[in-house]
C-alpha cells in the first residue's frame, strides 16, 4: 500500500447515496443519507445539490452536530461559457456560498454545464468550444473565483466532468493554463479524469500547486469501453454501472495516494463520490463502509 499522506480528511457526498438532484423520488431522504454517512464512519461531507440538505443554516448545523458531521465544501454548477447565463450562475453561487460559509467550510466546487442530456443522450451543444467561447468560460471562471474569495472567503475548485467541455487531459490542462492560479484551483475527480481518458498522476505532478481538493472514485474500463463504442451519455454510463467500488476499477488508488503524498498541501480533503444514480436504498451504506475502510488502508484519512 501507499505511504500515508501527512494530513488528509476523507469524506463523502450525497452522490455516493444515489443523489443527483435537490428533490427526486428515486433518491433516499436526506435524513437517511446523514444517518448512514455517520454510521459508515465518515466525519466530513460535501453538501451536494443545493436544496437536498436543509438550506436553513441553523437547521443544517443542528442536524450535522447531532450526527458528529462537518462540511468540507459546497457544490454549484452552470454554463460559464454562456455570458447570457452569468447572472444565473452568480445567483446560484451566492446562494450556495452563503450556506457553505455558514456551515464552516472553505471550498466551493464548481461543475461546468453539460453539452449532453444524461437522460436522452441528446447532444445539446457542440462537443468542443471555439476559441472565443473558451475564453469566455475561463474569464468567467476567474471572475467567479475572485467573487467567492473576496466576498465569502471561499476557494473555488473547478471540477472537470464527463460530457462537459472540460473532461479530457488536454482540456483540463488548457483550463489550468488559461485561468489565474490565485483564483481557480482544481477539484481532481479521479473517476472523471479516467472517464475522459486522462492521467491523474500526471495532472497531480504537473499541476501540484493547483490541486486544491479531490473527489476519489474509480471507473470500470470494460463498461467505459462499451460506452465509448456506442457513444452513450455519462448518465447512461452510470446507469450501466461505470462507477465502481474500489479497488474494482481504475485509476489505481495506491498510485493516486503516492502522487498526492508528494504535494505540499498542509491539509487535503478527499471526498468519495461514487456515482450511483439511481440505486436501491439499501445499496449505498455497505459500499460506503467498505470504501472508507479501504481508503484508510491506502493511507488516507489521517486527520479527523
């Protein structure tokens, strides 16, 4: 196994309980998610889609405190490459940022807008952005990073994601090269990097100063190959089981831990995010418990 990183905090997220939306009949109630998160042994959580967990700060903090839970960060998304949607993105970011700060967290995870419908597989936009639209996206990322830092004291961590314009190795590197390192850090999602054909270890080593936060997950390469061959959406890939419990997929967690161990971060959040939408209610807890045990054996989770 890999050598333990000096200080890491391992948490999980509603995603690992099959939660993708603020409200959906296919999802477990938020009370069950929090109960099972604590029962699995986690102390930290990411807030997930705004509106799934209580949005009243007093209620949220009370529910978390009763279970011994703390918040690592909030999550927001939007189409930064569309200037016409900037006001909407900012409005959502402010809403999430206020709750994130009230919960005592310091990170805002940003997910770019999808170019594809995960339910129908339909393409909503071209797969790649032209130069002007790319510049609009990176300028907006910097602007959003500046806003949340100056007004809320939060660190923006950009989350490359399947079926978005930032998912391949080249796109991730280009994003990092074209944004201000003081304003935009990277949320390294090991599963999405693998899904996009990228190299997690190479990213960690080439952009050591930009790794601000980690989502750890693995992908089933056989399912992924079939998804690519049939040009299926990420939503359909998840329904087919592409996101798997470690150590059953790629990338190799030990190699990731070794590379993360080379970073100078004083403290690093590593959030388990196994995509399970939709899933039966009794599926997540055993997986979450086994995953935490496995990650601790790999040297993660030394700091409570």
